[in-house]
C-alpha cells in the first residue's frame, strides 16, 4: 500500500514526522507530494506532482495544517478514485478567532477559516483528531459524521524518548509547562 502526503505541510513538524513513521512501521510506503511555492503556483505544482505519481498511490493523506488543500485533494481523490484522509488536529476558526483572537469573529478571514474547517470535516473519507474532545467539537460544530472520525493521540518518537522505571522516576524532578486550549479538553 502507498500513501501520499499531500499539501504544503511542514515536513519537520513533529506530528507529521511521527505519523509518517507510524505508516512506515506498518509497512505502508509514504510518497510525498509537497510544495513550498506560494499562492496559485502551489496548487499547480501539487496537481502536477500528484498526476505523475497517482498510479502508485492508494490513499491521499492531508497532514497537519493541510486544511487549505482539502478541496483540491478531494477533487484529485475523486478523479483518480483514491481515498482521502485528513489529519485535522485542530480547528483553524477556534484557534485563530476564539482562542488567539487574531481576527474578528464576523470578518471575512474568520468566515474563510470556518469554511476550511467545515470542508476539512465534510470532504475526507476519514478524519484524524488528536483528542476525543477535538473530534466532538467538529462533530457538534460542523456536523461531521462521527463514523469518519479516528483518534490518533499525540505521541513521542520511540527510541528518542524511553519510559523510566519507577525508581528512576522518583529520583528525578520534572518540570512541565504547557498551554491548555479549550478544544483539547
């Protein structure tokens, strides 16, 4: 089986690396279709690259922050009879409008973010979320079919981080600093 990582995603982002590694551990060949171009050139490059590799692809996978490519990926998936999976991870609208308050709730940008959230929940065959709370948010807010939802918790790369035995753990002082967002529960 071959899976295509599709979009202008960050190849160095930890979740994308871990997801790609998990597919490879399952003996699924990962083929990248990535573009660093800006604007419409990005879409033309992605389409061109995908057409060249599509015969060897079974699934199109949209990694984290590929909300902006869900429509073109869906069109390619339908044209070439491929399954489409999106790692939605979080809501653009909730993050940028409600949580960070970087744009007005009723502005053009916020409507665009809500549109991308809706399409990312509606178009793919399967949607991956990191928490059940995040999945429930999309199910309730955007009427995502719960049968399409799959939870893939955030993890760490095996081999880099190893579990400590209980004795070692008691002898260590661990600092933990984190920001909690409402949609992560």
